[in-house]
C-alpha cells in the first residue's frame, strides 16, 4: 500500500513524518545515520549527490560543490553554478541547477527513509509567495511525489492540537523561528478544530542570520587580538559560529579557539554580546508579534497559549521576549524541530483518508482545518489620476489578505474608452495593500478581446475564487457580450514555471 507522509522542507534542516498504525505522527530517521532531522545541504560529486550532514562536511574541502539554504532561493529565477559556487540569475547561459532541482534531491533523500511513498504534504512558510510555492511543487514533481502544500505554522498547530495531554482552547499564537524564516500565526482552536486568523512573518529572519552575527563578532575579536581578519567565507567558521550560538542557549559564556591567518586565538563570546549583536532581529520579532495581534484585532491577554516551533526558539532571549509581550510563558515540552513535519503528516492523513487504516481514520476524524489567504490578490486597472491629469495603471485588490478560505469575490469595473479593443487580464499578489504597481507581483497575465463597438462605461467584472489548497480560479468577463478570459492558477502552473526542468539523474547518498 502506498504511504502518505508529511515533509518539513526547511532552510537548514528537513524532516519527514508519517502516521503510525494508531494514527499518531512519527518522525522517520535517516536509516544510515539515525538522525531524525536532515541537514538541508546538497553536495554535487562527480556522479553522485550527497544530502545531509555529510554534505555539510564535504563543504569544508569543496565549498563550491555544496549548496545550503536553497529554500531562500525558491522564489528566484536563479541557477546554482558549481564553478562559481553561487546562485546566479538564470540568463539561459549559466550551467547548473535550479532551486527546484536541488530541493528535489533533498525530497528524494527523505522519501527513501521509508518505502512506497507516493503522496505527501510539504510545508512552506506562511508568507511564501506564489513563485516559491510553485517551485516547491515543481521540486516535488521532479522527485515523483504527488503533493499538497500547507503553511508551516498551520501544520504546527495541527500537531499541538493532536497531542495527548495538551488541550488547546481559544486563541493561540504560533511562534515559528527556524533557520531561515520567521512566521507568526494566530489561530482559534477548539479541540481539534483549527481556524487560522492571520499570519505575518519575515522570509529572511532565522538562525542563519544569527550565525552570521556571531561570525562577525569572531572576526572583530580576532582582528583586535591578531591585527588581521579571518576569512568570513570559510565554511568551517560558519559551523563554529553555529556551535557557539547553540552553546550560548545554555551557557552564559563560550570560549573557542579560532584558527586564522595569524594562527590560533582563544576567543570568548558572552550571551549578552550575542544578544546585542542580534538586537535588530529581536526588534523585528517584537514588531511582528505586535503586528500579528493588531491584524487579528486581539490583545495579548486574549491569547490563551503561545506555541513554539523551530530550532531558534531555544535561544533564551527569544522566550523572554515572548513572555514579556504575551505576559505568559509559552507551552513547553514539545520537540520544536519536529512539530511541523508531524503536523504535515496529520494533514496528509486528513487529505488521504482512503489510504488510512480504521485506527488512523479515527485518530484524524475530528481534525478540522480552516485557513486564510495570506496575500492580497488583485488585478491591474487603469484610472484617471486627477493630480497628474492623466491615466495611470494601479493595482486594485480583489481578495484582501486574511480572507477565510475557500472564498469567491467579484469586483465590478468598466470599459475605459469607446471602441476599446482589449483588456489585459492580470492577477497580482502582494504582502501589503498596494496600489502602486512597483510593489506587486504579477502572477498571470492574458489579454481578452472585447466585442466590437464596446462603449466607455460598459460593465466588466472580475471574480476570483480561491480554495483551501491555494488554487485560484479567475474569471474576467465583459458583461454585455459574456466574453470571458478564465485563468486557472493552481500553484505549480505559474507562468514562469511552465517548463519543468529535468529530474536530476544522480545516485543520492
Ligand atoms: N539550542 C539551540 N540554540 C540556538 N539555536 C538553535 C539551537 N538548536 C537549533 N538551533 C538553530 O535552529 C535553526 C534550525 O531550526 P529549524 O530546523 O526549525 O529550521 P528550518 O526548518 O531549517 O528553517 P525554516 O523553518 O526557517 O525554513 C538553526 O539555525 C539552528 O542553528
Ligand atoms: Mg522550519
């Protein structure tokens, strides 16, 4: 029987989980190393690829051949070049691998921790844009997985709400600080029924950024002691920085011997120094927590519990900040590295009930999930700007952010001038409520020929229907002639990703 699994495809670590025979999520270990989480690092050898901790080790001697943090590139049209060891803009000439191809290698590795996996739920940050979601779906296709996506904090709350001994009731705040991204989601939970209210976040805020700050501190201190800088691009120093950061979660001070151009130097870093080096990130975290509460129109006192997700929530100052803002300590005792993968496995079970045994079916029977649209979805229209005294193109929102899914919204517009020949039907996505076309992403654009003799002011309507899985059906209609342009935006069919690159034919270790 083919299995259904949940996969947390993380910036720094990934994990895969399935439902055990009783319907409880269970993280699967790498059969070779026994590790329950797998480093999201990929080493390209001559005719084989290595994924995981060993790939990271290989980066010390062959740094250009190892790709880290590919998740941060998922929304970009870039290629990883092995000769330069960097992601570069895809101009059609560079030889190398796309972010989807690289992610597919991580997925293929995880998939092999068990057998007969066909269906999977893969998690993505709540604020992953359409292109990044499409690229994730493309990666799944390349690794021959039939998948659905779910937002990471949503998966985590599903896991928490299914834990024996934890009873979630009322509003909860899910605080997810991982290696690369930061997400906050506020949801309303009643037993196993989860209604997401809002999500905010920062795609570029996580443990990797903190490692860089430690590296900077090491560099400054080495320079002061020895008069020369260390090589901040040396991968082994990144590992030292991460190790120091982790130790500082339990110790007040860490001493480490740092090798540099002027020989070894013993360097001390205190927790206080680390905390002040990441101060701007901490401020951003506080700001986003306030923003999440504001969006949900709630006060901290209205939130019953804070749930922690992500390895970076082990940093003591992070929990102190949470306690200060929420006036209550977060729930403890859950494995913050595994919550997302476990929640994804539960969701995979709900979506594929036909593949479950009766105990598993029973376990997920009461689970219910309602999510919201995490972006403003809009269209481009032309309006008269009285100040500039000319026509300008602006973005007009059709589906506001945080609208409950599924939804269907119609907006009415008009033909602009007599004898107008066509209308550009465009679908836009933005994090903010933007009118300025500079700040939006156009995710689809097709023309619609209008009927002959169309008149200024003729009605024109636009309907967007968005379902729970992130598929959007858009209808642009000239009302009098009933002429229509219909755009089906399933994640994964976004214009830029129409051409699926080839699967990489490597042996994966
Ligand atoms: N004890 C600790 N103290 C501080 N940081 C830690 C600790 N343990 C793990 N981390 C950090 O947590 C991060 C990994 O967390 P996690 O696995 O949740 O992230 P991810 O899923 O890879 O990233 P993302 O969710 O952002 O894509 C790394 O940066 C790691 O250094
Ligand atoms: Mg994560």
